C-alpha cells in the first residue's frame, strides 16, 4: 500500500521551508538587467540544483555530513552566518545595482547565465532556499520512507521533484512581480527581506548553539513557536 499522505506532507513541508514564492523578489533583484530568456535559464538551473541537492541528502542522509565530520548544528550555524551576510548586503544600497551593472557589462548571454548562476548558488540556492531546516526535513522524511520500501523512496523523490517544479514556475513568473513592484517597490521589498533574513540568521545561530550546548540558550528562544 502506497501512503500518499507521506508524499503530500513531505511536499508541503519542503514547499514551506524553501518558500519559492516568498523568494521571488530576491530572485528578481538577483537577476536585475537580465533578459527574459536569461532569467528563465537561471531559474531552470537553480531548480535543477535544488532537486539534485535535496535528492542527494534524501539518499545520503547524515552520512554525507558525517563523512566530512560536520554536525547538523554546525551546518545550521554556518548557514546562519551566510544568511546574515546576505541580509546585510540586501539592506545596503548597492545590492540590486550590483547585479544590474554586472548584467549590463556583458553581451554574451551564456557567459552571463553561467556567471550569475555561479554567484547565486551560494547564498541564494543554499542556504536561502535549501537551508538547514530543509536538509534536516529531507533526512527525517527519508527515514520514514524506509518503512514503505521502494515505493516510499519513489514518492519522496516525486515530492522533491514537485517542489523543484514549483520553484521553477515561481521564478518564471518573476517578470510579472518585477513589473508590478517597479524599481522603487523592489528596492523596498529587498530591504525588508534583508531585515527578515538577518533575523532568520540569528534564529539559525540560536538554534545551532542550543543544539550543540546544554542550557546556554533557552528552549523558547531557540524554537519560539515549537509546541
């Protein structure tokens, strides 16, 4: 018997953690100055990376982190530091301008897409999209899928593919969001998101420190909305 509720719950959890719709303004800012075709190519590559990386962790679990001697709390803290740096950049005046200037300085579409993807893998694709929460969720659901055997593994990969497809569709709709917001609206949204990212980064740090220590961080501070 195939448990479809497992796949549905897995999809909902991953979609909420990756939040591709909420990250559309950041994607718009990161691809400022790109043509529609270039933006679509970047969205496609980012979505492929999301699917490949999550699938890797789905099957490797904590083994990959253990191979490098990295604990999940350490990964959470590192992700928090990277997100905090990104948040500070988004609060600055030159975040969107930097991408626009880089886009305008080249006439080679392939070179632009390749360079922009290389710059967006970290910190946009990871840890902004694929953060410690998404990775730990994938590992948890992978352990649950073992009960269902091969069908469970297939459903898990299907849920990851569905989230990646939803991410692609969200980013393909980014030109509409860009036109609705305009340059001033986009600048305001990016700064607000930068402040939120800084707060998320601090929360990652608190959770990572709480997981790796005893009594240093209060439980309600590390997980304020946990039941």
